[in-house]
C-alpha cells in the first residue's frame, strides 16, 4: 500500500507522535554538521523526490530539498508554469510519468482535489506541500517546535487568531489526533471549515469558536496566526478591516500565559496579523519553527518510505 501524506490523519496520532520523536532524535544527532551533509545512516540514499509548485514557496521548497539531502537522497524542483502540467497535461498522466522516474512526489497547489487525483494515479507516495484546504507538513514542524519548547501536546491550549484558513484546518486535525485544545478567534464569516472542527471534537479535542480575540487568547500556551490573505485570494480592504481586532499585539499576548510562545508559519506581514514587537519578542519561536520544516519533513518522508 503506497503511503500518501495528503493530510495528518493519513498517518494518524501514534505515527505523528513517532514522527516528532524521530525528528528530535535526528536533529540532535546531526547537530553541528554542515547543513547539506547526510545523516550517518543516509536512509534515503539513491531516492529522488519530485516537487511540483503551482504556488510560490521559500520554506517548503528549501526544506524538502534539504530534508532529502540530509536523508542521503536528492530532489528535483518543477515550477508548474515550465512543465507540461502547466500547459494542460493531465494530473493522471503526470502522476504516472513521475511514478516511473522518481520515488516520491511533493505538490503545492490550489484545489485539494488535485492532490487526491495525483495520489489516485501515482504508484509512489504523494505529499501535500499546501493546498487551499490544508498544510499538514507545516503542522508537523509546529508540533515539533511546541514539544521542543517543553510543552506536552495533550491538554495544550492553542489560540488561533485571524483567518480560518488552510493552516488552521491542519491545526484542528492535529488537535484531534494529539488531544490538544484550540480556541479559534476569527471575525464572523471567516470561521474554519466545520468538517475540521467536527473532526477535532469527535476525537476528543475541545474547540471553541469565538469572535472575541481576547477570549481566544485567554490563558493560552501557544498563540498562532497567519496571513490574512492566503495565496490565490484577492486582497480585500473589507477583510483586512475585519481582521484588524485579531492582530496579535502585546495586549493580546498579555492575555495568554506568561510563558506562552508565538508561532507563525511565515511569510509574515508585520503590522497586519502580528506587530513587530511580538514577532521580534523572546516569546516568538518563528525561526525555530521555520528550521523545523526540515526536521519534520524528514519524518514525513521516512514514513512515506516505510522507515517510520
Ligand atoms: N510556511 C510555508 O509553507 O512557507 P513557504 O510558502 O515559503 O513554503
Ligand atoms: N495560509 C497561507 C500559508 C502560506 C504558507 C497561504 O495559503 O498562502
């Protein structure tokens, strides 16, 4: 059975916990090495990851490439605009061709149905590098960052402020799998997809939906936000105005626990979803979070290849 990683629940809670532990072990074992040097066991030697980008990326592109190098393999980056996919070749044929040439596919795209279509036709693992619906690889890195900060996941209180978007959807899925609680503070009309809220609740997480930013942040262990305008969305003044009370600023962070940490998947828009003072504060661990994209995705790749 080919192991696709389209969403966190493809792996499940026990595997996610094992992935986080493996990522921490590998990260510690290679401390001080040149960033591109392989781990001692080079478990993916000879393996090639084909990456397709239908949207922009800095972190996902570099972290997957570095993850493959550190696991002993390599990666090929394709901008969809310069591929035949960009000229209308079908996803099914692209999946079948890449399955003959490479060992795994990572794709960043808009419509989630496209990666499901890719997975249906690929005989090698397909990994979700972000869709309009979810961003599971980001949340593996986020969970790793939280655990590294000494905060156990079960019972953790996570506050989300801003837009009910793809990143929040994967946080809600993780909440159900790892049994932490999420207070979602959004303006009315920008709530997350109810299916993700239901999944979290059905799996034992407490999810609070509120239009009051202070209530969302109150007593939180982790405060998270993201851009108010995701890739593919139009910049709308009306949306920005509605989001402004949900900006993560010093007053909002003061509602959280005194040792709360601040997360942001990046890129950040200083002065919109977060103030410079919070972004640059000692509570902000956003660059650990960015680096952890490498370490988390090594675990995702190892799971896809049956090595976790
Ligand atoms: N956080 C994240 O996915 O960043 P990129 O868009 O730069 O890949
Ligand atoms: N929600 C953002 C995340 C970027 C990494 C987007 O989809 O653009």
